[in-house]
């Protein structure tokens, strides 16, 4: 895994490797993940969820703009899942997966709660 993380920094791998937020290694992880996102290199379709979760836990005020952008992408994706009706409706599995991905980020959970109370 350490070799793979150098080739393709993936947010979910850093906690598995024991890299903690607020450490120099955690800061290096943020730099690597943000650089991968900026370059757009082989990003998975659900990258915005990974990035939002990761920056919420590992990021600092310096990444606030990037976190807000990832949160906006997540919101756009969630809205798109809820726009169809009948045959055009998103499968419940897709909605459940998106909600599970959202549940990993405390900031995203808070944003969803505020939106649902409106």
C-alpha cells in the first residue's frame, strides 16, 4: 500500500496506514491528495466525497476553498440523484451509497441537516 499511495494518493488509504491528521505526515498527505485532485489524474467518479471527507478531517484553513468546492460537488450530485421520477429516478442503491459517502464527513452531515430543515 505505501508504494501505491505514492503513485496515486487516495484519501481512504492514509488512515489505514496510520497517518494522523495534524502531523507532518498528515500535512504531506493533504498536499498529495490536493495535487492529485488539481491534476485530475485518474479520479474516481465519487472523488468529491473522498475529498470532502479527507479535507474535513485532515485539512486546515488553507484548504477551506477546496473543501467548499468538494462540498458543492457533493451537493450537486445529491440534487441530481433526487431529480428523476418514475423510470428516470435514481436507484435506491445509488442514493444509499451517496448518503453513506456523505455520512463520513461531519461538515457534509451538518450541511445536509441544514438543507433538510429548510
